[in-house]
C-alpha cells in the first residue's frame, strides 16, 4: 500500500470514528463519511468494501492493539508475582491502564473511540455485537483464568459478572470523568481517580 493510499485509509477511519461516535452507526451514511473525509465512494469500496466492513475496521484498529497491550500487561503482572498468584489489583491494573492509554490519548483520537464504544454499548447493533464478542472472547477468557486464581472463593459465574461490572465502571468513568463532579472532588487528580477505580473494582472481586 502506497503512502498516499495509507493516508487516505487512515483519514477515512478517523472521520468514520468521529461521526459514528457523535451520531451513531445507523445515522451516519457512507456519503456523510466521504464528504467529511473529502474522498469519493470508490475509496470506501476499495479500502473497506462496505459500510459494515468499515465499521469493523474502525473497531479493529483500536481494539486489536488495546487487547494485545492488556494481555502483555497481564503476562508481566504474573511474571512479577513469581511463584505466587498475581494480586487482584495487579490484574485490574493490566486491564484498566491500557484502556486509559487508548481512550485518553488525544493525538491518537482516543476520545473519539471512547465515545464510539460508549455509544455502541448503549445502541445495540447485532452485527457489531457479534464482532465485539469475537474480539473480546480471548481476552476475557485469559483474564477470567487470572481472576479465578486470584479469587478462589469465586465461581466462574461470579467472575463473569464482576468482570462485566468492572468493564461498565471503567467505560462510564471514561465518558463522564469530567462531568457532574462536585467542588469537594474537583482536585482529585487523574492518577488518584485511576487508583480509586482499581481499589473499588478490587473490593468487588474480593466481596
């Protein structure tokens, strides 16, 4: 792929991600994307084939590297634990920190992706749900294994629900961290907020 072709593909993905996040997957047409990206419909067909394949590409561009980073962080946490079992906090750190790097990096369009993911969690689209399940299944299986070792008092069903609640808390915070904050909490730094989220979700696993 030539540099100009790669630039066109990247621009289409950036524009699609932002429009989908702002308006929703169904409300944005291929024409909306081509006009905003200043490309013709042939460019969409050439690089992606269809709107559905473009949607998958938008998610894959972020979710693939994000989940790889999470798995690498979990591997490191388990290596650091040596012969012992990795602590719940270390496992949650491996799950949460990479998501922050992905969704909060302005230079990489992270905020747009965080908004898009939040919208898609609220606006169910069957084909997207199938795609996301496929993307997250290996990740969740790996983290489930780690949590079962760290929390032997929990059943597999318990771990599933606590992982689900953790995922919900993480994405709610990413979307609303600067909203509805009372004066007495405004000075809480981003790092302090991160530690509080990890402590909160760790308590949930230990309960």
